[in-house]
């Protein structure tokens, strides 16, 4: 399994979308500052993830979630979380 995930930065309020084979390990790397793109945006919360059967599916889903329509999908899906 591969996972496409969305992190929320509590520092700047922005999202980070990525994919990983081992979601738990990857999230720990983000939290410890071992990922260049998020190390200055900590603390981070894992707010959404999807399981995919292949790496190809996960990368396609990541690309979609980074698009305008994908961002709108996440905002609708997590409306109650984002509005408190």
C-alpha cells in the first residue's frame, strides 16, 4: 500500500500534500524536521490520508490533491475540522 496524505501546518495554516509507502515513518520524519519542505512549518498535524494500491495511483492522487479542484475537495471534505 501507498498513502497520499495532507498535513496542516499549525505555524502558517497552510497544507502540505505528499505520498509515502510508510505513512507513520514519513509523518515522524516531518515532525522531527527531517523533510526539507516542511521543517520550518512545524508543528504539523496529519489531517487526511488515502490508501492506494500502487505508487502510480498514489502519485496521481497526490497530483490531483495539489490541483485547484483537489484543494477544493479537501476543503469540502474537512469543512468541520477547518471551521472549528
